[in-house]
C-alpha cells in the first residue's frame, strides 16, 4: 500500500510539472523554434530584406538593386500591395523574393487568433497572384506559439533576421525598412556587402 501511495504521488508530481511547462511555453510567444523559423541564409550569402512596402521609395530601392545586380526579399503589407500593384509586379519581374508582412501591420500579440489569421489570409490572396512562395515576417517580430503552428501547417516559412543593416556579415539575413532613413543608408550598405563577398 505504501508503494501504491508513492506511485500516486509521483504521478501527481509529473502531471503538475508538465502542466507548468506547458503554461510557460504558451506565455512566452518566442519560445517556439523549429525549421519553420529562418534566421540566417544556408550559405555565406547576405540577404537584404525590406519591410513595410511597397511605397514610393520602393522604386528607388529597386533601381539601386538592379544597378548592383543584387537580389533581395520584400515583405509587403497587404494594403500597400493593393495600392501599388505595379511595384509588386516589378519586384517579381526583377527576380526578387516576395513575402507577406500582414495586411495592416498590427502587433499579432494584440489580436485574437481569428484576427491574426485574417491578416495573413487577406495578404496571402494578394501575393498568390504573383508567386507561390510562402514567406511570412510578423510585424515587430511578434508571433504567438499558436500562430506559429498555424503558419507551419499552411507551409509558411517565417523569415526572421540576424543582423541590422550596419553590421551585416556573410550568412546574415539583414533587416531593413522602406523608409527614407534606410534609403539613404542603402548605397553604403551595398558597398559594404560587395566588399565582404568579393
């Protein structure tokens, strides 16, 4: 009987421990890691990525990339893609990667699951007109465990980043935005990357 009591206590302790760890994982939205989340390139290349477009600055960015024979990735906001379809088409025509950055750029941690899914699916329908690639970058880098799992089931790769523009090294995915500030920095960034890779 003493052994039975000990087994019963042990089972309760194990169940309690599993419950605690499960809660901890769900409270921390950045605790979920898998091959779905990409932080670096798989070789010594440097991938420039541009968030929040398209916008008028996209034209100048594309001109610079074309002049320097650089392939980049553009994570577009759905409502902006609707406004500038000719720039989305140019991104594809000039050989760049096209990914989703949601439809309105909210913090996904402040949305219900239904609202977050709508942000993705609305932009998904737009991007599907141009490419079958399923790349997603969450606004502000914020994503819940549940939403990560949902994206994984829909065959998305979640493209993170490993460096800012000023400290890029071979193998890095570089985070930039289509702002006037980053646009002014871009020529120096391109020169720095070319020096490292040549």
